[in-house]
C-alpha cells in the first residue's frame, strides 16, 4: 500500500530524517514512537507532501508519489491529521466538515453518507454542529480534525499525536473511533508518545534523532 525507502529530510542545512524506510500494508495499524524532536512529525509531513525538503522514494499503491503535491496525495487516498489541527476556527463544526467533502469524488459513499458515518463515530460532535471551532476545547478540536479528514474517505490515515494533551474521556472516544476504523480496514500510520494505540498495532517503529531504530 505505502512504501517508503531511503527518506531523508532537511530544514535548511539541518538534516531531520536519515534514510528512513518503512511500509504500511492494507488495513495495517502501524505506530511510530519517539521523543519530541525525534522526527515523527517531519516524517508524516514528508509523506503527505507539506514538510521540509525531502529526498527518497515514496510509493503509494505501486506508484511513486514523491513528486506529487499534497492535494494530489490526498485525492489519491492519503489523509493527514496534524498535531496542530489546522481547522477553520471561524467556521462552525458542520462547515468545517462539509468544506472537506470533495465534489465529484470517486468514493463509493456520497458526502452525505460520509457525514452520517462521521456523526456515528463521533456523536459528541452532533451537539456542536453550529458551534464555531474556535469555541471548542482542544480535545474537541482534535476530534473535529479527524472527522474532517474522514470526509475525504481516506484509505490511509497519517495521524500526528491524535490523543496527546486532551481530556481522558475524549482520549477514550478517539481511541475507540480509530480502532473501529482499523477494524473496518482503514490503514493507519500513527505518531504517538503515550501508548494509546501501540498495544493494538501490528507493528511499532521507533524513531530516534531522525533514524528508524527498532521494529517491534
């Protein structure tokens, strides 16, 4: 599904990733662990095409995509949820969700069907549909960021610390939703420090100073 070989990344002259190689198979949950500054966010950003200068081979469904812009990678089925959420804070919850629904999508589900699916995964959002995103808690915003990404019907989710720094009750809701998606066959590459999902992963990768150290 996704294969990465010899990925290097730089911020200016400072190298952040060193010859990183990994793969995510159909329906797999793969977790990347590492301390702050280890390169987890840089790796995910490089995969979706919004990160620093990068070199290496990234293959999606047997097609090299390292030269593709981010929007084309998203259209091909990669969904990215950044740690900083990147919501439209002046828009309501419902508007944030619908603005992400692609027109003329080739996905089997219609935007309305995807919206209903998101509401079933995150019933907490149902009571907030008309609330501006700026008036949500950090955990609620994180839930909305994931829900918005699901509106594009991704086949692989790239998740940067999805359960970090949010209330325990919302951590449980996020974990349960992600595990449900995994059971339904959505592949995931998740960066985390807090071991919320690592116990459920098929594989756990460890990044240390930009280098892939361990496969558990």
